[in-house]
């Protein structure tokens, strides 16, 4: 039995995303076969497609999805056929079916749709670990969020406010500034303006912010460091504008004994219990109306290349999804 799947045979531009027939995979021991209904599109998919993060060729991209359990392998007791589930951080979601390790799969509450689940797993857990573990926010903290109008940025703003922190948003245009304000930003700056690090310092009472959550990378990293208080934290969790150049560690000392970390979700979602804790809180906030999950556009699976171009354009105002 075959399925439709997006395959990449060589790295390159979005055109390398080609729909091809492929065999429906079989779940092995400890695995679950999921019939997908909604698929998340993320920058990590672009890093895989372009070769920034190298993976064996050919491959089916995609790191998250939501759907219905079709069958389970040996020793799987967490879920059963017919369960509504979602997962993140396992390759192969740009397809009609995917095999996923059962420990990465979560059952969906009744009030969570497939689209909300697919829009929440990777970026929601990213926002959760950044604000709860990488630098745990609380009352009295001031944080700067780069690319704050994007899907992850909006989630970080909202979760930061739930934690009691003051949240400053950095965006690329006045239109995106309004999106950030609607997500709860206490103040907004536009990072194309030459003096934006000085604006951040003023907004933080002259001291600098406690933490910068930066997914932009090359274009913002120097300004992010300049925005920090002494002993502040730069959480560089993405590189949408390009790879950051090698850095002399002395720059951290000169900036005020700063801390720099390059976290990834793979190291903050290492057990079923950790994944369950993060998703339980995220879905709970959503069901109580405390967290809005922004969805920008939904593309058919066959238009995965268009979805990537839209994400790369930096025009997305929320999550991009694919429907098989």
C-alpha cells in the first residue's frame, strides 16, 4: 500500500520538495503508525532542506503532526488504534502516514483540534522550555523576544506574561508591532532602527533585560547581546537570518559576564514525562482561554514548497500547516 509523501533527494531551494508515492511505513517495536490530518511547518524543516542541518538523503521532512493512531507495534501501551494524538521532534511528517516512537506521542484532549495540536507541539514546547527551563521567567524579570510576531514569538510573549514577566517585543515592521501587542507585549521596538538596543535599555530602566530569546540569529545577535544586563542570558534558539559567525568568548566578558546558550527542543523533550508536562500545561492554557495559538495559513501537502517559501519570506503571522 502506497501513500503520498514529500521527498527530498538533494538539498536546495524549496523546489526540491517533491511529492512522490511511497510505501506506508510499518510500526516496529515501541512505535505507532499515525494517519496524519494536520502537519506543522517549521524553520528546522528549512534547515534540513538546505543542508544547514545534515540528514541522510533521500528523506521525508517534517518534525511534527497530529492525526489518528492507525496501528501500534509490540510493547506499545500508551495509545491504541483510533486515539487522537500529536507529536514533535521525529522526522517524516510531510506525508499521509508516519511512524513515531510511542514515547513521543501525546493523546489530545477533547477540546484540542488537529490543527491546534499540530500548531502547538514543536513551537509550543519550544516556548515552554525557553520560559520555564532555559531561563525561567517570573515576576520582576524583563525579557526581550526577537521575531516576536512569528508563531513562536507570540507564544513566548503570552507564556512570559503568564509567568509574570515584563515582555519587550522586537519585530520587523509597524504591522508586526500590532501583532506583538495583541499577544501581550508590554513594549515593542523595531529592530531595523539603528538604535534599537538603546531603546531596549531605556525600556528596561537603563539596566538591560534579564534574557533575550533570539531565533533570528545573524542579523540580531550583536544587538541582543548589547541589550542584556550584566550577567544576562542570551538564548539563541534559531538562525532565521543566517548562521551566526564564530564569536570570541571575550565578547561575553566585555558585555558584562554574559551567558550564551544555543538550546534545542531535542534536549528539553527527552522523556515521555517531560513531553507530557509541557503539553499538559500548553493545552490547559489554551482550553482555559489563557493562550492563543496563532495559525497563519494552511497549504495542501502538495504545496509544501509554497509553504516553505511563505515561511522563508518572514511574512507569516502565525503557524503554517499542511493538510494531506
